[in-house]
């Protein structure tokens, strides 16, 4: 029988460029029954943070390149993502802690730290985040999905969606009005962390568009050529951006 803890079956993203520290945290969390993804640089870390659902993110303050931890959490909050973020840093001054919290971090842990404290901080973040009930339904125009029953309808008519189609539609609706890339879809809907070099996304988008938009005057699912896809009621906004 596996270990069952308060972290079991939860998903965590660690963005940390120090391989020893990242490995120490990831191994410890996995031993607690958690699912862990590790990333060592900022741009990739932001893509993972935005593109998938995490129970919490452990984010190093200092990362190589121009995209550090503060910029990642600021970008997350600007996009409306409320995933709990624990900021790690060797910079332990009060000013630095204040900067991390003001940027959008939920807690700040100075290096070096004990693993037991890391776990306690994560558990506290999750308790606070669970007080906010996640939406059970999402609606864009006359398109509605229920995340509990995994059902969808448009204009009051039920849509017969396959499980993957429902996941794809739910992801597009979660990011309504935003452009989602192929990489984001592969990682979040297909759980691929590589490009299989197939047209699997195009095929599913085509099938989904036929079920969602066919017979309706207003098309909601749009292809942004060379970039990705967008579920929006105002495609003119994409044109205004030159997309």
C-alpha cells in the first residue's frame, strides 16, 4: 500500500534552476505521494504554470536569464491564475520578502530550509486556497459546460462530446478570450511533454468545432494561424492584434 498523506494525489510544479535543490524537493514530495513536475528556467516555467492545473507552485526567486521568479508570479496573476505560489529565495531580507509577496506570491521561504517546513508551508497554502470553491460550471455566450457531470450544451441543446473533446473544450473555456498554443494543449489535454509531430490537435479541434459551432450564427472556436486557437465571442479582437 502506498503512502497516504495530505499531499497524496496533488500536483505540484517546482521551478528551480539548482538541480540538487530541485531534486531534494521533488523526491521528498513524491515520497509523500504527490505528483511533481520540475522545470529549471523561467519561460518554460511560466508556460507550465499557465498551461496546466496545479495545486501549488514552488518558485525560485532567482532564475537564469531575464525571466525571474517575480516576473513569473506577476504574469500569472495578470492572467487571472490564482494557483498558490510559494516563493523560495536565498535573499532573506524583509524588503525581498515584501517584494515577493507584493508580486503575487502567497508565501515566502528563505533558503536553506528544512523539508518539513516546506511541506508545512505548502499544506497551509492549500488549506487557504481550498476555502475558495472552484466553479462547477462555465459559460461563454450560449455555450455551457458542467465540470462535475462533464456535460456540455449550446443553445440549450446537449453536445455529444468524447472525453478528450470535453477536456479540450473545458481548457478553451477556462482560457476564453486568450490564445492557447499547441504546446499548451498538448501538455494540458494530452499530457504530452513533447510534440508528437502529428495533426492530432487539428483533428480534434475540427471535430469540436463541428459540434460546437455548426448551425450557429456566431462561431466561438477560432484558429489563430501559426499561433494556436482561441475561444472567443469577438474574433475581431484577434484581427485587431494582427493575428
